[in-house]
């Protein structure tokens, strides 16, 4: 049995550790920085609002120990912090180790996919995989199953990981387009913010057109980056987006809903910085991304002065999409 360490013990990281230990019977080390709130809660109480630490999980703040013992290193941190973090991980010695990224995002400064950041850091691309797709922790821990994707540059690796990690709770598919898988997974969070704006603005029926046109938009970007545009209609993007669209658990959807009401969302919404990264990619590659541009403007525009002004500002930006020229759907 491979030794696994999960780096990052926040919402998703703590779930991954719980899933692999409780549902797959693996001995897992869960790492978090000692000063981090998520780590402190787990250390002091043995649980957080999502999961209780299984007896097979060893919680540690010792990064060297967590990395050294592992054959498979699963990373689940904020995507914008990956470049700096992987350098700390490398300093612990990573020869022959497998990396699985359980994160969704695009580096805002460079427009790089997360696997590209690892490759630039010197990690062998054939030892890198990504684990993405639909599902919320609250549903998984309640026994509600879902489908997810594991993708990699290495066909043997993704098959091995998916076959090893599957259970009655998660049905895995083998991804076959890592560009589309990563971009689609990241872009789902941007569309989730747009969906939240529609919910908060009282026009939830527009989430249907948003899903359709949003997928077309993401497909164009994937194609421009060298991926297969059909990936936009798979589990990593549209499948995950549909789950996000209607879930009360989605951070990104809730961020959009609260933003349109002039309220502040205190937790991490990866779609905010991903919107900025996608907008840069759209300009660089000449791809029309009207929904992304609208979400960017909603997130980075001037702060509204009142609830009413906030709602009007956000809705004006989103509804502007309806004034675009008529065109063929495909």
C-alpha cells in the first residue's frame, strides 16, 4: 500500500485525508502549518465542521516528516500559493514521489495551469496528476456519491490512481485532456460566481443559459490553449459547474450571491482570482470571454456603498451581456 501525505488540512484537504483513510483504509498523514486556523482546530478538537479525524490519520505540522514518508503527495491549498509552496516541499526531498493536485485555479500573474507550475519547479510531468470534479464535502460525508476525474500527462499513472482511489462514494473517470481538465475545473468557479449573482439578483432562471453559454466560452479558451474543447462539457467543468450552480455549499456561488447583496463573504472563493487569470489568457490568445469579463468587473469593480447599489451594480454588469450582438449559437 502506497504511503500518502495530504498537504493542506483545510476544507478539501481534510476531506481527502478522511476519504482515503475512512473509505479506503489507507494510513494517511495530514499536514498543515502550525499557525494555521484549520490545523489548530483539528489539533485541539480532532475534527472540524466537515469531518472527524479517522484513527488512520496522523496529523502533523512537520512538513519534512510528511513529505519524506510519502510516496504519493496530495496537495490541497489555495491555488495562488502553489508556486511558493512547492519550493518548500522540494526542499524536503521529492525524488521519485508522485504529486496529485486536488485544487482548482490558474496562477493570476502568469496564466499558468497548476501542473505547469510544478513542471517549472522541476517536478517530472509524468509524476503529476490532478483530481477534480463535482461533489461537496457535506454531501460526501452524508453518504451521497458523485463522479470525479483524475487526469495526468502519464496514462499509466492516472489509471493507477483512479483505480486505487475509487469506492462506492466516488466513481472515477480517467481524464484524457489535462489542459481541458485543469482549465475547465478552474473556470467552473468563475461561472459559479456568475450563478450566485443571478441567484442574489432574483433571476435564477438565467442559470440555464449561463450554463450553456459559459461552457461554450470555456470551450473556446481550452481550444486556444491546445486542449480539446469537448472537455468543457465533461465532469471537470460542466459537470462540476452544474453541482455548484444549485448547491448551498458552494463558496463561489455564495460569494456571488452575497456580493450582489452588498455583503462580504469571509471564506475562500477561488473564482475571484481565476476570473482575473482567465481574462488575461483571453486577451493573450484573442479569445472572447464575455461572461468571464463580466465576473471580473463584478469582483474587482468599485465597492458598492449600500445593498441596493451593490445589487444594481452587479446586475447591470451581468445584464449587459444581453445587449451583445445576435450571433449563431455554434
